[in-house]
C-alpha cells in the first residue's frame, strides 16, 4: 500500500480504534461485575457518563478515518492522551491508586514510546505520572464488598484484580504494540525498496545520458563508413568477392544507423513494437526471429503454449531489447544449447530461457542484476541489469537460478494487466 495514504500512524489509529472499542466493552463489563456480582456500591451515573464520552470519542475517530485517512503524529498522541484522561477519571471514581487496574495507565505510554518520536514520549510520561500522582490524593474510595454475594476478602480480591490487570496489559501489548512494530518493519522495508529503486533509476538516467551522447557522436563516423563502403562497391565492381564483402559491410552500417535512429527517436518515450497490437505468440516469435538475425550462428529450440486466441498486447521496444539481452547472455554461455519456452494466460506471460553454460557461483548469485557486474571477459555488466529494470517497470519479476543439468535458467514473469491488452 502506498506510504502516502497509509502511514504507520494511520494504521496505528485504526488499531487504537479497535482497541478502544474492546476497552469500552470491558469497562461496561467491569462495572456490571463490580455492582452485580461483587455487590460494590459505585457511583454508577458518573462512570456510565465517562464510558459514554469514551464511546463518543471512538465514533468521532471512526468518522474521521473515513473522511481523511492521513493521520499525523500529534493527532495520534492527542488520541492517546484522551484515553489516558478517560482511564484516570474512571479510576478516580473507583478507588484511585488503590484500584488494581491503575497499572493500565502505563499502556498509552508504552504505545507512545513504541511508535512516536521521543518528545511525545516525554509528554505522555508527564501526563501518566501526573495522573497517577493525582489519584494518590484525589479519588472516591472503593466500598467494601458485599460478602453475601460470594466475595472473598478485600485483599484477596485486590490481588486477583492485580493478576487480571497484568494479564490484560500483556494481551493488549501483544495485540497492539507487536502489530505496530510489524507496521514499522514493513514501512522500513518499503523505504529500503524505494531507495533501491531510486538508486536504480539514477543509474538508468546516467546510462540514458551516455547512450544519447554516444548516438550523437557515432553518427559522423557511421556516415563516413557508409560513404567509403559505397565507394568500395563502385571501385571494385569487377571483383565479386570484394563487392560482396563491401555490401555486407554497408548493410551492417545501415543497421547501426537504424539502431541509433531508433534510440534517438525513442528517448523518453514508449514505442510500440510494430505500432499496434500484436498477439502474444506472434510477439514472442517476432522477438526470437529478430534475435536470430543478430545471432545467426545460434539455433535455439523453442516452445510457446497458451490458450488460443492468444491475448494481444502493446509491447514497446524496451521489452524486446530486454528479452534479447537475456537471449544474448544465454548464447554467450552455451552457443549450441539455448532453449526458450513461453506460457501465457489471460493474466500473465511467463518466459524461461535456459542454457548449459557453467552456471553462476553462489557468492555472486545475488549480484548478477547489479550494474557493471559481469563474469564475461568482454562483458560490460549491463544486459541483465537493464533487462531487470525493464521487467520491474511492468511490475514483473526476473529470476535467475542454476540448473541441475548445468547452466542457468532465467524466468521472466509479466502481468499482462500492465500492458494494453485485448483478449
């Protein structure tokens, strides 16, 4: 869930709402137990009025969360302060510091210390200590219990109340504080992932800048090479061998110019492959054919399967290049053994590219998709990194693992909902 819409304080206030609802029920039950079962004479009117105010605060909290889910730390601290004051008033009318449940005043302080900055903890500590101190001097004493209702001695019931108070405090801490700690861990994990993504995006911006500059600088030498190859074809028109080689060189130069032209034209844009929708199986075959034109020495085996008619999608050139990068890595590892499989459903597309190379050492398995990390003598360490960045952009996954038969398998999973698809 987005951090901007569900802050830890928001989730904590939602849990405080549930905790307060349980507390209100418990307060009513405690009053009924004390009066109906233990036969104690308590000021019923003020106690019920305080519980009613507590319930009104909880209703206001629920309405406030429905209208505006963002919660600030000061507001959450204020909510805890209200609960502290309500509890102090209940204790005032039920024995003050002699009430065995007086230790519950520590619960708001524990919650504040767990999730809020230190200054709020000091404020809450001041409030709880002040409330406890006041209850030592100002309170309505608890009346003696009616022994006819089966009550034991006052001291025995006080000890039993202390045990139950301890049990209740432990349960509330487990329910509330532990879940808050989980929220904070999830927040820290989300922030770490966000920082990692920001760092990855920074690398991509740097690479994009370098690629744009390279495209601009390579234009002149490629134009010179194109002129020279044309002159070679003209000057050696009578030599079929040299002419044929010059024509191949000219074709490769034109291909390089076309790639640079696409790179310059697609900077900062998403360009659809072929300009329109294409069926998933046709797209996979087109990518494989395009790669084989670049690597004619490779003869991969492939198997594509899925429900027909296959869903259609708008695939951009960055995804095509990402798949080609993975295929190139597989061919570099084992040129004679490259296996490509693809499976699709209405929801997602899964590709697996396998080779029979030397595999990946365990100590570098987790760093294979980091920039400039390579195990090849002539590699730059960008192929898998760029491929994973593109797959991540579509909320997909790219997994790399060693095969039992030798080599590695790279699995690319893409949710088709991220593309403009039609069945």
